[in-house]
């Protein structure tokens, strides 16, 4: 088969035929966006519009985010849009909103199809329902910290952890938390145009760490600061630093000692200690990692630290035939068994096989995590090359690959 590995170079989205602002109307129900059909308009914000959609063939629901025409004319914003999708697919964690597809509308505006979540963010729920009870916060911060830890394992710092960037699934009562918006996330070693650098000043004033405000280098402890701000916000219903002027809020983050949640309402002293440590001005004075932060939260709530397994590495290969022309779909499906056999011969376990996709995983254990990651990436490159050079190409077939740390859960 002929495949394109999404771990290799991705062709950048183009900037063309962008509509004038007055022509950028809301897409009507029934409008087609590539393989997706618009069900309804959900919201429009500063970056663009979000729609509920359904796959025209698979009947799969999703949300599509369409970048506004103004931003779509900016190469750096389009690059950031693409990098968000790439970062999410690199991490592939159940606590991070999944991205299914990325492309362009006919007028050139980029779109991204992603997991459909509840319309209300954590911020919306705080406004509607008020603050969370202290005994309930671990149900939020446990999964959220797992997601941030997974991002850090891939060298990605979120840099904008806040209530607006936490959504909830719609598949069970209350929903499970999902971390959103990796649009300003930073890879520790940026290599692509438009990617945030270690010293680029981006974020939200209410939750930015001092090092972000100064434009200093950021690391995992920057997200620990954001989690401390979020914990204060969730427990008290307000931000730690509040002012009419965003510059004054930033000055407070830089100079004013972090407030204690118990200054707003009665809360355990252990919670005060955790929030003020997480929001320390000097990153060296904060919990060094997100797992350390959540262990301190567990201790503050009278719970034992989580038992963590030693990390391993999983290699994932996803064969996607959803875009294969119907005329050759039978041929493509017949090839799947051949490809699956090749994967099994390379030590993979087939974990999912459908008419449009095959998932295979190989855990690499017994070696150091950095060595296992190196071996996993080399294996992915070799398999992607073998698939690309298959003797019977099938136009439209793609392979998506990822290498991820597993284990060490909280």
C-alpha cells in the first residue's frame, strides 16, 4: 500500500482565497467540510468558530474548529493551528481532547475535527454551579494531572492551564475532564517555523507564571504554577490575583505573594501550603513535577500517594482507510490482513481491527525510558518506510504513527 506517515514532514496548510471579513458567515447546517457535515453552529470566538458535525460515511459525531479569516491569513497562526493538532496526536492520551482530521475549507480557512465535548467548560461550570467542594477536587485534578504528565513525557509544556481550557466528555454522568487547546504549547526543542520557543511570551494574564511574564525559559514547573492557580480558582470560585488592568494582574504574579485559599473561605492548611508552593515566584521552590504536585494534593486530602508503575514505551500504528475510494476499498481491506501479519511479525499486538483502521501496539520494556523511546522511533520509521514502499499501492490510504511513554500513572 502507499501510505503517508504523519510522524514525518507534514505539508503546511496554504493561505489562499481567504474571504473578506464581511463574507465570513456562519456555516449552515448541512454544509460539507471535507468528510464532515455541519449539524449546528456551537460558538464563535476570537480565533474562529466551532461546529458540531457528523462524518458523512461513518456517522461519527465530532466538533470542527474553523480558524477565522483574519488569523488564517497569518502564517504563524496557521502554523500554530497545525502544531496543536500534531501535539495532541503525539501525546494521544485519554485526558486530552482527540483530533481526528485537519484540512482546509474551499476558501482556504484551516479546520480541525476533534472529539465532541460538552459545551460547558470548567469556567462555565464554575459560573453556573459555584466552587467545587474540597473533597471533590481530586476527581478533577487526578485525570487532568495525568494528561499534563503525559504531555510532559513528550516534551510538551501546555503553558495555558485554566478553566476555559478544561472540557468534559458527554458520554457519562457529569463527564470526564479533558485538557484542551495546545495552540500555544511549547516543545522543549522547537524545530519548526511558528512553533513557540522556550522564551516566547504567551499565555493568559490571570494564570501566567512569573517566568512566562518575564519571557524566561519555561519547563514542567510552569504548568505546576498553572495547576496551582487553577486549584485556587476551583476551590474559591475566583482567581488568585484580580485587577481591572491585565498589566496589574501580571505585576501581582511577579511581585505579590500568592494568596492562601483560606483567605477567601475556610479550607485546610495543607491546601494553603500546596497552592502557595505551586505558585512560588521561583520555579525551584515549586513541586518539581506534576506527579509531585498531585501527590501533595492527595496528602492534603488525607489520601495515600498513587502507586506508579515503571514507565514503558508503546508504539502505535494506525492504518486509516476512511479516505480510500469506494472502487478500491475491497482491495484495500484485503491488504489489511497482509499488513497486520507484517506488524505481528515485528512483535506487535493487534488491539483493534475494523473496516477502516487497524491499531497495533508493541511495549518495549526492560530498558531505560530514553533508550526505549529511541528504539521505538526507529521502529516506527522502518515500518512506515516499509508500508510506503508496498508493492500494491492504494491511493488515499494513510498510516498514523506515535511513540509514547506508558506506565507511571497517578
